C-alpha cells in the first residue's frame, strides 16, 4: 500500500448547491448532512492522535501510509467545514450542535484523559487509536455505499455535493486499513491488543449512532425552509433507505461483528477498484491531478 495514499487538495463551489440538495427529500438530505457536523472536528482529532503516535511507528512503509492518511484527513476536515459555512449562509446555523462535537473530541478524547482519570499516557493513546480504527471501519462502509448509491443520481441530487461525498468516500476506501494497521502496530501483541480493539468499538458504535440521530433531528428542527413542519422520525428515515437514498442501519451494524473477528483486516472492506475508478473521474480530483 505504501506510496499510494496522498492528499488531493480539492476545492468545491457551493454557490449553486441548494439547502435540500436531494430534491424533495429533506430527511435524507439532513441525515447525510450530519457528516458535515461530525467530520471537521473528528478528522482534526484523527490527525492529532496520529501525530502523538508517530514516534512509536517503527515500520517505514507504515509511516509513509500514516502520513498520507493524515494529509487526506486534514483535507477532508477543511472541505466539510466549508459545507458548514454554506449551511450557515442559508440560515441553518450548526454551532449549537458542533460545540458538543468539539467538546467530545477536544476534551473527552483529548491528549489527556478527562477529569483527571489516572490512565497512563501510553494506554490512553492506545485507546484513542482504537477509537480511530473503529470509526474508520464505519467510514469505509459508508464510503463504499456512497460510491454505489445510484439512487442519489436518479433522485437529482446536487452534483457538487455528490462529488464531495464520493471523493471523500473513495479516499476512505483507499486508506481503509491504515488506522487499523496503526492501532495494531502501536497497541502491542496478544490479548491486551484485542481488548483495546473491542473497547474502541464498544465506545464508538453507540456514540456514533447517538450523535447521528441527534444531529439529524437538530438539522431538521433548525431548517429554515421547513419552519418546524417536519420532525425527524425513524419511519421517514426508513422510507429513504428503501429508496436507496440512505444506507441501511443493518448494513452499518453488520460491520461491527466483522470488525471484531480476530482474523479481520480492513483490506477486506469495500471495493478498492470502484474507489480508484471514481477518483479518476471525480471533477474535483481531476481538477488538481
């Protein structure tokens, strides 16, 4: 894998992207928009955690991949932050939600354990690397889904937003194994390493689900075009899933037992050829090629 992962310094023009970028589908639009709420802070945090772990990387090929991963994640964070600016320009302010996301990553999962919890620095780093690896399991699944979600094209989804999501999704598939390999490399061997892997997923899965549901409800409730006429509901969400506009919860949930198999490696996740094909034709990626 070494040498293939590098950031693409893409840009996107949001001037013509409507607030409901999937026409007539505000619920599907905002469920996906939750990614813009979570990723700017989350991916900055990935980079910070990996910076702390870099001195522990002894494998030169892994080191190259990790640095490429960090460059890609930093670019993702910036581009999703621009979408938040676009939402704010359309009178959908997200700061009342993102302040909690910032708190989660900067304080609860920051460089030091929260509330003075007496966890050795090395163990705290191992745990945080396990959380990054667990999150990346889901981003690889989501990345593979968005690349194959032809129903979004058929629904007339905004081309710029689709390009952002698919460029990002393709890079998630491209670097799908790096966070896992970094965690495995830094977490030692034997039973303790597997225990950290389980702990990372045990924290990540419920927190991601909660934040995603909360974020969806927040965006729909604060959408100025809806003016309180719609509330988030699992029934409406499931209708969008059946239309192919959202990933199914069962598919995301199925990623958990796969990840927890002792023999598992993320190189088994998603289609690398599909990701590479999209990166060859992505308008944003081609513009900086």
